[in-house]
């Protein structure tokens, strides 16, 4: 049943985050001169400069110089911000409690998280964003509310751990108090990082933007070429365009450890080139998994590299290679080059980058065969060379990383960011995806592989798909075994995703209420709005002219409400169930106001202006 122009939304919760607050506080006035520096500087002399790009957008640069190379001491930058009209915070750490801004923090380094902290209000508008230009070295950004005066006392900690000696260090801090939507403040910071030569993002080929099958949840290490080729055949019929062959192809060991990792010989699938060719014959892309830092204790290669490792991981049964040695980097790059050149793979899933760390690094010097003193800088060199040399073989190469390898430096090395593992937990997948989308800018964002129980009701299984619509889908159920209804559902929604790919991936992106795990996500492009709702809340049309509106009901309950800010006019309204069956189609005159639609769980409302 359709109810037109409902002014009272009955049981539907009005979402205050969907529109600007009429009584929002003015932008915070922040004086960069209050930023103080604490710590024993030793031989380093500080100097400061400041610039103001626009009202409420300021940058200050700190330069530390020493007459002779010396180890940078632990330093802290401090300031305070009035806690006015602040209701939450955002950081790129997917584990952070974004609803709690009493104490907020983010640790970042070259291969983990981004050096940015945003405070926002109840209307999802930016109140205060700080970001650091240095994404290479470890840093800690914190903020805590002092009860005595209701100020947020903030600090940035640098060089908490020992770093290689240097005679110069430069850091720029970006302070943004513009009353823009929080997505804009974060996205503009991502543009700022990308404009720096040391952070130039890798190109994103089209193959990084196609839905793929993943073998991990469905097969784990028990993969066979015949089974995966059959999955690719079925997947092609449903709308998938590639496969990621995960862990298990390289060894016959199936104990879920990494004791035999590092030789990268296809023991389980010895005819790898033929396997790749069979997948290509289905017009599918082929990506292969590698664990970058690991050298298994039972591998052959560890005999040559045992003295060029950082530490031993007992649980994995593997050593972590030390990338400061050029022969370590050359070995790894050679492995990947051979796979691209000899087997013809289209991309690589490079895993466990975060295990590279100063742990076990010993002397932070470029001596005894090491050409880098810093592990982070050596990782930067390794991954920069990986991308450059693989692109020389295949300019369209895809390289995937998963959270939390999501900082600005990671965009140099990879063009596919995947949400961290959250098997069968759809809301968490959505949260991880949105966290990545906000910081990744134009880099392709993939879902974690989705899966469900074979006996799952089709509307419930569909929620796994609907929670990842604003990313590139990765599917990891055994397609040969799922029910006909599950296949029909998957084909319908993958077809919808492909048809609307540009809006979902490239449109103006809105993710409502981070503190509530983004209960509504929207994309808008060329007069079309797509909104996915995960709670009972209305969809705001906004003030920009629209010709098409889609509402995806990502809930297990029926119903959706659209709030039009202006008359929409005569429209064709079509309601689909989650299998793609048309439940109703009618012409309606949609006036300004609220309109409720009786859409089934996991269903779709399409509104087309006539």
C-alpha cells in the first residue's frame, strides 16, 4: 500500500542527521598560535610558519634542524578546542568507538591508519579536523574533554619510539573548522595528501572496479582448479567478472599457518598457467594472494634469508622479513614479477603488510648490508618498486590491500582497498566499507567477502549484499551449492549494482551518523539518488533537482519513507522484492512532504519522474 504526503511519520524515526541543524553553532575560531611544542629538543632548533587557505582552514609547518644528524626526541604538540556542538568523532581506525568522543585517538604509521581526527556535530557537520602531512612515521593524535572547562585538550605525539638519526624534519598540521559535512572535511584532507609528491596515488584500472569471486571463506586452503573454474563459470552468469584465489594455492599444507610460506611455488595447483588461462577463457580477471612479509620456518627460502628477518611469529610459524635489505626486496619483487609475466595474472592480493615493524629491527642504521635505517621507509621503497615494476609488465595491474592498511601512503602502492575480515556480519562490513570510502578518495574500495548459511532465508541472505552496495562486491559462497532463490537474488542485485556502478562508486557520497554505524548511505549523480536504509528512518531528497530516486530497503522489516523538499511531480513508482520480481507499479503525483512505500524486507523502490 502507498500512502501519499504523510506529514506524521508514525513509527518511523525522524533522523536529525539527515539535514542541517537550524540552530547549529557558528564555526569554531581556532588560533594556530596556541599550538605549543613540548620535549627536550637536544641539538634540534624549531622554526614555525603558518598559512590560511580559506576562512577556517589553516596550516602550520614545524621544521626541526640540527647541525649534525641526531635521533629525534619524543615530542608533543598541544592545543585546546572548545567542546561546542560536538556529538562524535571520526578516525580511520575501524575499531574506534565513534559514538564516544570523551576520549578520541588514532595511531598511524606508513602501513596503518591515517593521521587524521575529526570532531562532528549531531547534524554530521565538521566541527574540528586535524591532520598531519607525515604519514610515514608513527604518530598518535589524541583528544580528551576536561570536565572543569568543557574544552577538548588535544595533542600529537611524535617519535615515541626511536627513529634513525637525521638533521632535518618537517611536519605540516592541517586545521579545518569549516562547517561543511564531515565527509567533505575528510575527503578534502585526502585530496591534500594526494597532492603531495610522496603520496601520489596509483592509477586505478577498471579491473579493480569489477565484482569478483573470492575463494577464502568458501574454500579456505582446500582449493582445486576445477572447482574454482566452475565457480567462475557460474559467477559469470550471475554478474561476477573475476576471481581472487586466496591462501592455499602455494602449498599442500592445510593447517592454516604459514610455516611453509615464502617459496611461492604452486604445489597445490602445479599447472598455474593453465588455470589462469581457463579463467581468462571465461572472460574473467585473475588475482592471486601473497603474504608479503612471511618466511615460513619450514620453507626453502628461509635458509638464505634467516639472518635478514625482523622477528619470529610463533603463532604463524614464520619469520618476518627485513625489507631494509635490498636482496629481500628484490626477492619479493621477483616473485611477483614472475607470476605476472609467466602465469599472466591480472592482479595480486598482498597481505599482512602491517607485520613489517621496528620490532626486532635492532640498530636503526643503514649498515651491515642494509641500505635503509628505517623499516617504514624500506617498506615504502619495497611497495613503491612493486607497483612500478608490475605496472611496467601490465599497466592495468590491480593490487589489493585490506584494512587497516588504509593511510595515504598505501594509495601509492595499491589501487584496491578491502574491508577487514567480518565473515557473515553484514552491518560490520558496511561500517568497514564506509570507513574506507571516506578516506580512500578515488582508490577502489572492496567489501569483505560476503557469505551466508545455505539455509538462510533469501531476504536475510540478501542483507549481506545490500550492506556492501557502495563498494565493489566480493562474493565467497559456494555458488554451485546455493539454492536457486539465492542465485536469483544474487543475480538481481549484482545486475542492479552493475547498472548503477557509477553512482554507487563515484557519485556524491553521504554516510549518515558514523556514531550509529552509518544507518543510511547515499549516492547522488546526474539527477539520480540511491539511498540504502538500514534502520527505520526517512530518506531526504535534498534541494538539488532529481529525476530518479531509488530506495534500497536494507532492513529485515518492511517499509520506506521518502521526504521530498519540493514537488516531484508525476512519477512511475515500481516496487521489487529481493528476487527482482515486480510487486507493484503505479503512477503517482508526488508532492513535497513525506511519502511511505510498502516495500518488502531487502526490496527496492524505484521512482522515475514522468
